[in-house]
C-alpha cells in the first residue's frame, strides 16, 4: 500500500469511474486499474464490484476511505506548511536588536515585511549590544542587530556581517556651528557634550578622538543609547556625535521638530553595526529572508543620509573577509 494507490482509491470512490479518475489525475486508465489491482492485492481484499462500467464499493471500502481521507488531508496540510516554510511565508522568529533601532526602524521594517500574516510568530527583544552578542554566541536567537566590538581571546560562536558608516555631529540649529558644511573634533573642544556611558566602545573611541587632537571633552549628558540625547541637543543643552541610524530615525520621527541638524565630520568617524547569526543554529528560510531584507533596508537608509556605508563579513572563527 502506498500514497499513489490511496490517492487513486479515493478518487475512484468519489467518482465511481476509472475513466473519470484517470482524467482528474492526468494518468492513463490502465495505470489507474493497475494501481487499484495492486492495492487490493496488498490488502487481500476486493474493494469494488464491477457492474458494467461502474465500480461499486464493498462495505470495507467505506472504512478504508475514511482512514485514507484523513491520511491524504494530513499530508496535504504538511505539504502546504512546508511550502510556506521554504518560501519564508510561515514559521517563527526570535530576534534581538539594540535599543535605538528597536524603538522604531526595526519594528516598522518587520511589520511592513510580514504584513497581516497569521502564520508567522515574532519575538522581538530590545537588548544591549553585549547581551545580543551573548545571545548569538549561546545560539538563543535567530539573528541579532547590535553595535559591534571585536572579541578577544575565546573563539566567537557566531558570525557577524558588519555594516560600517559615517557618524554625524548633532547640534542645535541655532548654534554658531550649525551653518558649517562639516565639523572638526577640535571645533567641539570644551563644548557641553552628550554621549553614551563611559564603557561603551564608541564612547571610548570618541574620547580617544578628542585626545588625538588635544581637545577637551566635556560630558554633560549620558544616555544608554543615542536617541534620548536628541531632546537635550534640541534644547541647546549639549551637542553630540551620533551614529547614522539615529540620523535616519530623527528624519522619520522628527523628535526635535526640526531643531537639530546633523553635520558630517571633517575626518569621518566610522560606526560599526553587526548582523549577528549563531554559528551552530542553522537559519530557517524565514530568518534568511528577514535578515537579508533588514540588511538591504539598513544600507538604503544609510545611503539616504549620505553615510557612505560599506559591508564586511566576519566568520565564526574571527577570520575577516572583505
């Protein structure tokens, strides 16, 4: 007994005709007759009485039909589900993003990408970048989006696709520097500055840039991520150097009501984002689809703010490839 024989049997039960079954299944009548004969042989039971051109099912055939319908319907459901999984139209996703993009940009992308699809379940977490790197390393997410810091010592248990782009100086539109085409780090010496917490890799980089040109760095506002700094900048309390996705977010949300301008730096300062993927958790087709779409979306936004984005791949053995 096989699925082909059961499919033929169900169609014959419904139509009572070899010729109609052959036409519906797009097969020859001898092939249909042979399938029925082999099914009866495997069961040791004659399923139909031949009355002229019609086949009349015996009582046992009705029991087999009930069982066969359940099997074939279940297989059809499985086939449809697998097709959805393969095409990325169904499944579940567990994604973690750092606070900035998770506030608006990433949820907007996810909602637009998936639409009203009840066959997809999403778990979206907002975590710090070190937490996201840890989640990727412990194979607990499908992928993550975070600030990137090169690991030292132990072998990384994830792969990372880096997206590097230019930072901007965020400044109050009424500030004397607001009319500049570009701003040097030395121009910011002694000015009240907003920034991230002191141990953040980017904040360490900012302090180093100030030291390199003997400029005074005067931190007056500290936040976990860039977006909460914008109201302080718009009120003239400080200036800050921000990542380019914050620029893209402000363009979309206009939190400052147009009171903050973003000016490129004379000597570009690159920000590194990473799309992190666990090394030992094979991605689903849905995860691959959403990850590729998010990468394209990020690059598009960075191009729109003229941040000069570039990508770089880092494998799970920390071997860099350009």
